[in-house]
C-alpha cells in the first residue's frame, strides 16, 4: 500500500489516504476486541492432554500449599499436557504442567518451584494485564502506521521521494517498537512471577533451590544449542539473568537447604517411573533408577512396561507382587485392574478397580469410571445397572469428563435405554467441543425422553447453548 501511495498522482492521494484510514480503523476495531478465554473443550483440541489419577493427585498436592500461600482458592485445576518438553503455563483459571517436566525433574522441589512461578502469574492477574498491554502495543502499531502513511502520502503529493521512504520506515519501525514494548512488559511479568514464587515457597517452608536448578537446566540447554539470543526480542529473561537475580533472594531463606520429605520424594519417583514406562522406554527407566534398580519405583515401572508390552501374564506376576507389598495403594490396584482387562478377565478387574476407588482418598472420577467400565465388560444386566451408578457417581464429581459419557452411553445401551444413551452421547460431544454432534444427539435424546423431565431439560440446555454461543464442527 505504501508503494501504491508513492506512485499515485496528487489527485488520487486524498482518496487513497482516506481509504487507508478506513481500513486501519476497521483493523483497529478488530484488534481491540477482548481476548476471549479459551474453553476447556478448545484447549483439549489444541493441546494433547492426558488423564492419570496418581499424577493428578501428586501435582494437586504440590500446588495446594502454594495456592494457599498466594491466597488463591486451593482447588484450581491442574491439567497434564502430553508433551515431553520441560514446561508449564497458565490460562487464567488453570495450571498446565507438561508430563516432560515431571519426568525430567529429579525432585518434587523442582516442580513445586515451577508451580509457584505459575501461581505468581495467577495471583498477579498477569493474563488480564497482558491483554491490556497487547491493546497498548496494538495502539502504538496503528498510530505508527497512520503517521507513516501520512508521511508517505505527503511525500507523494509534494513529489518528495525521501518523505515517502521515511513514511515506509515509520510504518516498519512502529511494528518493531510495539513488539519490543510488549516483550519488555512480558519479561517484567516473568521477573515478578519469579519473585512471587520465592515468597510463596518461603511461606510454605520450602526451598527455592529447585527453581534455580530448573533455570540452570534451561541455561545449559541454551549454551549447548550454540544459539545467540537477542535479550530484547525474547518473552522471558535469559536463564543466567534469572539465576543471578534470584540466587541471592533464595539463599536468604532459612529453608534454602531443606530437602523434600522422603515420602514425597518416593511419590515423585513413582510418577516418574510411570511416565517413562508408559513411553515404553526401558533404557530410560533403568538409567533413571540405576542407583536403586530393585527399589519400588523401578519395579513399578517394570510392571507397567510388562503390561504395556502385551505380556499380561508376566505383568500380573509383577503387579501382584506390588499389591502384596502395599495392598491399600489405590494405584497398584488400578494397575492390577488395567492388567486384568488386558488379560481378558473383566470380572477380576472390576474387583481391583473397586478396591482402587475405595482406597483413593481423592475420590478420583477416573478410578470410579474405570470400575464402571469393568462392570460393563463383565456382562449381564445387573452389572450394567451397577455400572451406570458407578459412572454417574464419577461424573457427578467431574461433570466435564467427556470420555466417561461414552462409557455411560454404552451402559445405557446395554439396558435398552435409548433416550439416556443418546443424552450421554450428547454430553460427551458437548464436553469434547463437538457442538454439531452434541446437537444431533440431544435432538435424538428428546424424542425418547419424557418432556420436561430432568434429562429432557438437560438435552434442551445443550441445544440452547450450542445454538446461541457454540461453535459447530
């Protein structure tokens, strides 16, 4: 457009200039629309999430005291991302932690430090403030474009080519200025979150040494890559700078040399063993626990590997040895149930899942729904009816658990209850974000449900929501 202006004759300049102004005005209107929060369903489509009762319980226990220290509600959802890189982030209401961060962190303190940093963003309202800064940056960019285009138009009208070139430079420079302004602000937010994390860790009597270990890891990775980084064009302070800033603060704490409790370290190691085993990495498992190859975490990983490799009979021997050692461990019972399912013994699996759900102090919906699924696979009308009760119990605890509704639909299908089965499928698609399919099943469900019953009204709710505000696909 700048080139077009410079080539235009004097008579055309005013018309083109007004046209550009109108276009920029409409671009600005679009740019200044509020950034809508990403829904759970949309997050699920874009980010590969995983569910695991044991890992979720551990990370929730890591986060709870930090959230309390930050004076935030302690039931903020922590979501696991199926990504092997070391990362975590927030979306304003939830904390996302990569599985890779848990696998690479050798101590609980490292993960707790990461969570403390993310809680710093939540407590500081950084996402909302970042939106405001984004608007300011967009304003700077738009104003710069207006000024630049005005200079170019003036140069074209007067026949001054230098003025036109200067106008082009102003337009390009305004975008660079806006970007640098936004990145500078984001780096300041990261620094603020680091400092807040130190405060929260101190309040909870925990060390900040894990945070420094994490930044050392990032610094080493950057050094090994040989990449030269412009510190003004990155969104986070450079790791070495973060270490220098935080080390003095961290070492002032009386808790700096405090180690994680042995029980918490054991739980952390069990989770690391589970993750690396589920990736099928026997070599990684052996390296991870080379110092204690016959310890409980190493044997736990070996049992999972055996189950995942298609050797259920070998796996059963390993899993039952774990269960005999800790019969009230809900996750050993869960693994036993998983292995028995693979061994085509759903009735025995149901008994294991039932124990897992009973021993689970967190009342995980995952274990309850697994129990219902095993009952369903066991066959028989009574088992199907009991499966409905167990699955609905799990869904009451976690109503957005989309996968649970599919199993509920199967259970209702076995009982010949078409209306409730279609409603369960509508719920599954709704919570998965597939609103078009949710509407199809909601319409089908209403045809077989008593009008104005609770289930009929739920189907109507799905229709109303997806028609007014839902995205269809």
